[in-house]
C-alpha cells in the first residue's frame, strides 16, 4: 500500500478498534515500514494468493531483509500460498527459489537473478559509485554556497 492509502487504513483500524489484529499497536505509532511489516506478519494467512506491487517502497534495505524472513516463514512448507511481487529491489529479487520474470524487451521472459536489471545496476553502482555520480552530475553547473 502506498503511504497515503496506508494512512487511511491505519486510521480506519484505529477508528474501529482493530489494532489487536495488527500486533496490538496502532499502525500510526509505527513507521511506514514497520506498519507494513506488521500487516504482513499479522494479516497474511497461511493460505492465499497475494499480489504485491513494489513493497520495497515502504521498506529500508534492512526492513527488506526482514520482509524476506517473514515471507519465508509464510511460504515454508505451505503449498497453499503464493506471492506474485512486482519489484525493482535486488534484495527482494534474491529470495531463494524465486521465479523472476522480466517485462523488458517487449516480451515476458524468465531470467536469472544476476541477469536482472536491478541486480546489474546496483552491482555496477556499488563497484564504482564515483563513476555514476560523476556521469550524473558532470553536465550540471557548479553552484557555490
């Protein structure tokens, strides 16, 4: 859920007194990432079909790792649950055994994790951040303070 949508959900949960279904703490008393993880931890059941669009938008890199643990706990040994997650996060794409599909190049096709654009970009950036920063800002005029 986007932050704006989640704010409305959190307000409704507080209004109807249902915070117990989300870990006994108001979602408003948590960061967006914490409340998103609380949703996953407390409301996703052991069975179901879940579609998620860029859940990393609410999550720091550390919280993305927590998300992977929660996801794994839900999936482990359960044939009655499935997640389809649209993501640009190389962290989320690294989920063990995930089938990764690319929608690039005009057709949907399965790819290897290391061939994904998010992995490729982040790997290259981490290897040489100066090169990217210099390329991004080389055309900008220098601004003195």
